[in-house]
């Protein structure tokens, strides 16, 4: 089974969100799908994904 979207690059350890490759699409910032997959640390991405709650849940930060 394939995923409908490209892998999400993790945020840098120093929380510098400006360093995450993005581009503007229809006025919204989205992750750049042309990111170098070899530069993505999947363990770090998994850790960050586990910390993120449901985006529709207002109780998460």
C-alpha cells in the first residue's frame, strides 16, 4: 500500500521551523515534496509525530 503524500521532514532539534523546507501553495505554507529523503532522520520524524496531537483537537499544543 502506498501513502498518498510524501514523507514529512522532521523539525530540527533546535525547533528552528524556518529551517524546514517549505513552499507556498495557494497562499498556505506546505512541506516541500522535493526534499532529499536521505536527509530525513526517520527516528526523529517518528518522535516528533508522536508528540503531535490531533490537529482538530483544540486541547493539544
